[in-house]
C-alpha cells in the first residue's frame, strides 16, 4: 500500500517495532492466560485483551526509553 507519492506510509523500522510489540504482547497474554485452569481460560481471554497487553508492553518500552535518555544525559 503506497501513498500517492509512491512512498510506503511506514518505514521498516516502524514495522519491525510494531511486529515485536505485537509478538511480545501475544506472548505475554498467552503466558497470563495459561496460568489459569483450562475451564477458566476462555473467561480470562475475554477479560485480558490483546490491547491491554500491548499497552503494558508499550509502557515497559517507554520506561526503558526514559532510562536510556537519563543515561545519555
């Protein structure tokens, strides 16, 4: 999907970052859900959404970014 000027709307770094966040969020959600007994997992899948897991991963990324910024200054 290219824009009207022939350039992709996202660069490969953004796409790679999004992919890694998505994979980490899916793994985090799966790990969380698997700690429950099988009969409760469907309920937990509905309550602990992928969106929530993504937000938690992005919060972790933001925290690390702040630490890096502090170390660089």
